[in-house]
C-alpha cells in the first residue's frame, strides 16, 4: 500500500493511498512524490499485467471524513483484481466545490503520470465514492466529458472520456433537487457552502436567504454542482447501490431514471427497508453480508467495463453481471 500527496498550490494537499494485490517479488520503493511525503512500499505484479484502476473518494458531507476510514473497503476491492487509489481532498466550508474538483483532478493527473509504476492501466479507469465522495466522482466524470463544465471550473481534465470506463456510486448525492424538498434531512446550507462566496445578485439581499427569490437563485446555482444535470450520451456505465434506509435514496432513483433516459448502461443494487444493515453508506462495513454482495457485484462490474476483449470475441460474452441498458427499466436488484 502506498501513500502519496500530489503537488498542490494550497498548503492543504490531497493524499492518495494505493492498494495492489499479491506481492510477487521483493518490494521496491517508488520515487518521492511531489508533495514530499515518504512513500510506503509497493509490490508490482508477477506477470507484469496491468490492472484496472479504481479511484475512490470518501464521504463525509463535504465537511469531514478521511481516506483512512475506507481503507478496509479499498482493500476489499483490491481482491477483485484492481489497483485502488484512495483520495483525500479539501473540504467545506473553508473550501468550495471548485477547490474539491481541483484536488480530485490533481489526483487523476497523478494517476496518469505514475499508476503504471504500481501495475495500473491508465487507459482503464473507474471512479467511485460514497455519499459526498460519490458526488465528487460523478461530477468529476462530468467535467471529463463536458467541456463547458470543465471551463466553468477552469479545469483541464486529467483523463479523457475514453479512458473512463465506469462509475461506482454508493448512496451518493447525485441529485441536488432533493435538498429543496421540505422533508429532506439535510439543510440548504450544505448546498450554499459548496458554492463560491459572492455578493448577492442585483435586487436580492443576504438578509433574506430563505425568500422565494433567494431559493430560486440557489436552485439555479445548485444545478451546476448536481451530477444528474450533466448526464448525456457517451457517459460511461454506472453501478449504483442504495437502500430505502438511505436518505439519498430518492436522489439515486432519480439518477438511475435519468441514466436510463440517456441509454447509459446502469447496474443497480437496491435493498428494501427490511434490510436493517443498509443505513447510509453501509457499504463501508465489510462485516455485513449486504456489503459483501456489493463487493461481489462491484468486482463483476469492473471486470465487465474494464475487460479488454480478445480478437474475435464478443464483449457480451464476458461472464460477470447481468447488463441492463437504459430504457429497459429492469436494472434494479433487491436484496
């Protein structure tokens, strides 16, 4: 496992942890990263085969959390035959979404430059995350596919859309429209803190943030950071896991429906309320059988989307998970 901090203009630097399966020879020390953090040991594969790369962003409501909390989750995915990059990023309210995406894109730039040294294939990249981290991975995917969104955040995407093979979403904040529902558990301040600080538009005062005009303005601004608003043809396949106990359950259902509308391949695993182990971000607790099922399905998903077919074979023949394309409306599996 390798820990790394890529170069960043801010004193607060994102950190990455990589996991690689099966040591095959005496470990070698990788070069010091730009951030100066001494790396741990890494162990290359025996046969030199490059593996898919899974870049993961932890959750925490954009304000808290750390990659250390998902170390076991990431190690569980390594067993599925992939290199895993576990990423930290700057957090709200001190920093807004532009800073977060800058950190996330910097992590991908580091992957592009160095991941072959760890046995990873930069041409087969899967992004993923839980809760706020799922939101970051989904919005970063949109940045890589939509030039106008990249320009909005003044980012040059580190990866092209063709290199992004899949997106994994665990109880993710992918539809910000749910924040504006009266019964939603999180306040609109979670939306406000992700937006750049700026003076109020003409005719609106900061003194009335709950006024109808202020809410309408916030809804317009929230659309920019809402991944569901940036979906379209050419989006990579998606694996979504959620449950009726997840407070982002409705957001995930909306996301799935929009994916299907755009004919984006989507695989889902949705648990009913009766599954008591499936509270928000339950996927991180490997002890639950429901989590083990998530891992099994995730491994199959990665094999599916990152599999390189041999000449003369059909990708549809690759064993693994059932594949439901957008429009079929049959992608949901309940535990």
